[in-house]
């Protein structure tokens, strides 16, 4: 119980930091564009105390220790002097995007730490990670750590190439060229057409060996990792909206679902990767998701605000403030209902984490 309580506290603190990072992006961009920020809050009301005032902004600490927010001057009221809504549309879009950019910057930092520690997969090489007992691979003498160089004179330059070559030769003898401890070797085996459940044709788990990455180069690889994760996230959202998600593929999670994944990251030791790196990877995924989901073109989110700003650029006409406020209010109400549903579902029907 004590360990769970500590994990809850750590999870809330870490998630709050990521939300504050997002809000810090909005705050810094507003300051850059000379837009007044009336309040920068840590946590949510009721207010505990005002920490200090600087540059016309009250920095406050609230009692509910989860995330925080900015209150920009005149967000929806054009009659307020120096109102946010009266700033140029490009400046407003800059402020709205800045929160997500800060989340991406946080992801670059987290991924850089991870990649510097464990390296980067070399996708041009295929490594045997594990071998099933009594499988053709075991009988042929393959070992975990072997690199597959060729199959029947076909150069193996990806996991897809290996899988395709094996699939073309089911129940036929194939010749493998492997690299083991810097020495080449040759083996033969026969891929099975009907392997046992949970095993492949030759009975191996394959992956890519890692290559060392210097701390200076790791941010570049971090951007690649963020792009790959973002692509997967949008593909999943697209499948969810069209109802094409396969059973067990995943689902949207609330706080409990995320906490369950956090506990799994804390407990994961079988991969040989230090637990702290699993935790950093988890929060890198969360900060990317937080940044991207906020940019979805839905009222109440930053992306929805951006959409409402575009008519000023394209048509030179502003959405009337009263409509702007009403659209945001309806959008926020829908988001609250959706979040309640997702969080309740996490308790009623917990997701199965593989």
C-alpha cells in the first residue's frame, strides 16, 4: 500500500509538471508578444496563496495539486484594454501553439536521455532476440544475439525482408548466413507451415541491434522518435474515429489507465533496461500526446481556438466574441463529458495492459 501511495504521488507530480510545461509555453509566448498574463497558477482553485507578482502577473499556488493554467488578459472580451483577443491573429496563434511546442521540447530532452543511454536501433540489421524451445531455430543451432545476414543468398536488410523470405520457403530447407561474435557462420533449417500457437515459422523473436549515439547527436534521433510516435498516435485516433481498431490494439485512457501504465513501467525489469528509462519513456509518450491532442481542431482545445482565429487571416473577419465564447463553452462541456466517460470506464472495465 505504501509503495502504491508513493507511486500515486510521483505520478501526480510528474504529470502536473508536464501540464505546467505546456502552460509555461503559453506564458512565455504571451510575454514575447507583449500580451498581458494576469495569472499563472500552479494547481487549481481554491487558492492557497499568492507566491509573488512579477511583470504584472500574479504567480499563485492553489490547493488542488494537479497541473495549472494561465489567465490571459481579455481572452474573450475585446473591451478590455490590452485584451488577448485584440492581439493580431498571428500572435494569438503563436501563443496557442507554444504550449504544444514546449511539450515537444520536453519530449526531445527525455528521448535524448534515453537514446544516449541505450542507443538507437539499427534497422538495417536483424538480430535474434529469443528462440523458442524445440523450434527449427533451436535445432539448427541459432542463438540469441546472432545477426541474420542472408537467407538463400538474399541479403537481409530489415525484419520485413527476413519474414518475407521465410514465408516464401515454408516446409523447404533454407540456408542462413549469420554473424556471431564477429564471425560468419552457415546454418540450414526448415520453416514450419503450421507452427505452435504464439510461435513463428522458425521459432524466433527478431529485432534490431542498437548502435551507440553521442549526447550531441541524440536530439536528432529524438525528433525521429517523436515523429514515429506522433504518426502512430494519429493513425490510432483515425482508426478509433472510424471504428477500425482491432481488439487489444488499445484505447483512450484516463488518469487510472495512465497510472496503471506508469506502475507497469515502474515494475518492468525483464528487458534489462533500467527502470528509470522505462519511466522516462512513459512520460515522453505522455508529453507528446498532451501536446498533439491539444492541437486537435476541437472547440475548447488550443487547436479549436486556432480554427476560430483563421477567419481573421483568410476572410479578414472575426468570429463575434459572443459566438467564440459559446463555441468554446460547448466544446469544453463535451470534453468534460468525454473525460468523465473515459475515466469511469477505466474503473468499470480496466484496460488489459500487454
